[in-house]
């Protein structure tokens, strides 16, 4: 089993890594996650994933062979970035916007180690059914919306709202496994060639 440092406290990301036999030590990155003026959703998630990985790398002392993985997920609708809700009212507003739409879930991942950083972005199209006020209210009462981009999690109650996805289910959960495995393999191979 490979061991890495995960720059996130997300239980979903830990669970997804275990699915592909990767164990992790959790060191959350403490960075400013504000959107810059005029920043596009893809640029935003890409920047944050790299900043998170590099922030954790700078916290480490001495040389380390342990790779650092960071990820960031955001939901975008017609170019508008829908991040984590500030409160219940913000979450209700986001869910009303997403109701009956096809929107994008962007997840960027970055891997730091061996004096380099590699990154990738996964985008999945998600089609959500029309939501009634009662459905949204019931969801808010469940508390599932908290700390989730776009105010919903596909792996919970909101999974019943998703008519279809075109892309990566694990990407919508917050860690696209194909891209993650590919980047980690790329880093291991790069290090092996350096040593040989």
C-alpha cells in the first residue's frame, strides 16, 4: 500500500484513496480560498490545488520521500463559481440555482514531491432534476450541504436528484481516481528514473 500526505481533511477523499489502496497522513492546508477578481472556475480550482499542496510541502521540515496530494472542487453554472455555502440561506440559494440544470463540477488535483509539482483537472457535467422548496428544505435539515461545493454531495441524499453525469463520479465526490492514480504513477516513475 502506497503512503502519501493528503492536504485535505475531507473524509470522502480519504475513503476514495483507500479504494485504490493508498494510505494517507492528513495535514490540511491553511490557505486563503477566495476567488480572485475575474478568475474562471477552472483557473480557480487549479490554483487552489497547487497552493494547497505547496503550502503543506513548506510546512514539512527536512527531505521527505512522501508525496503530497491536494485537491479542490468547485461547481460552476453558466460561468458562476458555486463554492462551499457560507450558511443555510446561501445553500438554499445555490440549490435553487442548480435545480433543473446541467452544471459542471471541476476538481483539480496537484501532487508535490521530488522537487516538482504535477497537476490535472477533471470536469464532469452533472444534470440535476427540478427541486421543490420542500425537497431543498428537507436536504438543508439533513445537514449534508455543509462544507460541500455547490451545497450538495452526490454520495448522499442528493444522489437521488442526479438524473445523469457525463464524466467522473469520483471527480464529483472530490477526487477523480483515474487522474489521481495517473499523477502518482507519473511521480513514482520520474523518481525511479532519477535514481537509476
